[in-house]
C-alpha cells in the first residue's frame, strides 16, 4: 500500500510539473524561460548582442499585480525544474554555459525586474 501511494505521488508530481509548463509563453529570445503570468517585457529597452566571449540578452519586465520579490521567488521555484541551478537572495542561475541574473529594480507595484542572460562561448 505504501509503495502504491509513493508511486502515485511521484506520477502526480511529474504530471503537475509538466502540465505547468505546457501552456506557458516563453520570454522572447530565450528557448525555455517561461513568462510569468501578468509580467510584460519592455522591448524598448532590451539589449541583445554578441561579444567575443558570448551572447548577452538584457531586458526589464514589469508587473502591476506582483512585487519584484514575488517575481524573483517565482523564477527561483520554476527555473530548477528547467535545469537551472539557482542561488538565493539576488537570483543568479546557471545552466551549462548560460547565466541568468534577476535584479529587482522596483519592488512596489508596478514592480520592475531586470533580466540579464549571458551565454559564454565554449570555443
């Protein structure tokens, strides 16, 4: 009986994790970073360029319904399930050659968080 409950719990966890990402809209310019519901990207200020050591993508996102602390908490919970290794406080996540940093610009509503994604060349 205990084994059955353990297997059922494991299957439900996997299904809920997968279904949570199935309908997500991803941030433009990224392959798999979901756009949090209620978050809008300010495309007028985004940067996307190549450097001799890799690529840089930076932009600000705004939410009138969440604080920047809630936004950072959301990404701190969701990104590890997508293969990122995240450090608490100032959210810095790494995956292979990519580094994602979330910087709170304004915590009160409308909250503003800066996303900086760098990809290092492996050559």
